[in-house]
């Protein structure tokens, strides 16, 4: 059986997203790489978010990508993530059972609904290296107490830790 690769819709920008924590929970952050369909870099974002779980950090990366795209006038977005949980939840294939992720999911769903078209694709880690690099940079900054935001950027409020183990 051949693996089917989801292709972005015509005119869509691509957001590679990743989030992580050192320890779970631990110092956490996310990374986002925005590209054109021909793989030209548009923007890179990363932010430390304090102490959080991996799944919270993944959702924070998604929220950053959705917000960035809307603020820059994009109405078609294709999100690529190595978090199968996040992708399946955003596609409606998995319920969001964890209370700590439900609010983040609702925020992401509300933002996604503002697009003309948004797609979610699971990619293996080796295809998400740039977002992973940015997330690791953010986690390094979380350990040091610094932020990866550029002057004038908006900071999203860090959410308190909620145990998100056992999601499916």
C-alpha cells in the first residue's frame, strides 16, 4: 500500500509546527516555520511558554501558526505536524478528553473556522526538523528565562499545567 501524502490546497501557505517540553511537564516551547508551497521561507516563530506538557506546547504552536496566518491575510493554510494526536483531534477523528487541552482545542477550532480552507497533515519527525529546531530553541530559552519573541510581537499567556496523559 502506498502512503498518500496530503497536498496543500492551491494558494495555501504551509505551516510546520512543533512543541515540546523537557520533562513532561517541564520547560516548554513551540516552533513554527511558515513556507510557500515551493518551500520558500516566509517566517519562523518560536516562544518559550514556561512549564507545560508536550501536548500543550503542540497546541500553542498551532495557535501561533493560525494567528500569524490570519493576521497576515492568508485564508488558506496547510498545517504539518509530527503530533498525530493534535492532527487527529483537529480533523475530528479523536475527541479531546483532557480538560487542559479542551480550551486550546476550542481556540484552535475557532481560528481554523475563520479560514477559507485549512488542512492538517501528520508528517514524520524527519520532515519537521525546522519546526523542531525552533521548538528546541524555545525550550532552551524557557530554561534560561528568556523569550524568542521579536520586539513588537504578541505574547500568548502561558497556561497552567494540566496532565494530558492518556489522550486518544
